[in-house]
């Protein structure tokens, strides 16, 4: 092992170890893995199809991150092209169309080798009911910026220490956050 770093984050420790094979990070006492990246991030010349890579990702995810994949949607997209192409496989969970805070992103080669991952293992929060739909969130964002809205995403986000359903609305060069339960603009977001 080349190097170990420990940082205190509230009542937990974040531990990162770097070796000649890569870096891995996790938390203590929760015993959760947060990220790992191989020192060799070049894609391998393999023959696995997109579906086979997705299956390899699912096996890895179910073994190491069972809480993250339960009731999650898996999406796969290619990175690069040619013989060293790799794939990003992401897991997201939705409740009542709100993206939950859990995250799992894997990068896998066409040989099934996991190049790296990032994970955020968080229990699904209980949220207030969404009363502001996407169209209304875009109208509110336009009123705040004077710019038309390009995209909107509904996700669970902590606001002043409390989990809230939030519309993140892209308005030109500025993102606006709108509380999806109250319609209020969230200060400091955008």
C-alpha cells in the first residue's frame, strides 16, 4: 500500500487507500464503500455485448451494493468506441417519480472488468407530497430568471437539513431549484 488518508466527517471517518492497483474509499463505522478506481482505466479489448456488460454490472452491484440496487432502475451507455470501448452503468431509484438520493455508477469494460465505481448509499427519505408539476416549476423558474427553461429534474434533496422534493430547472446559464411541495424558490440554489 502506498498511502492511506483518514478524514473526519461529522461522526464518521472517511478512509481512502491508494495502492499501485488503484484507489478505494469508504466510511467507518458505517462500513460503506464510496468509490474505487483502477490505476488502469483503459478499456480492455473484450467481446461482451451491452447486455452482457449490464449483466456483469448487475452481479457486481448485487454482491457489493445490495441496498443500492433494490428497486432501482439500471441504465447503460457506452463510453468511447472501437476495441477498447467501455460502459457506464448507473442505478437510480425513484419513488412517486422523485429521484431518491441513492446513487451507484459503475464503469465496466467489454471483458467485464470494473474500472471504477462511485456509490452513495442513503435510505430513501420520507418526502412531503409533490404539488408542483414540471410545467409549473418551469413557469416559476422563468419568472425568476426571465429565461426559458431547457430541462427539469425532480429529485430528493436536503434543504436546511430536511429532505424535500425539489425541481432542478435549467434556465439558460442558471439552474433554479424549486421546492416541489411548496413552489418556493430554494435560496442559494442557482
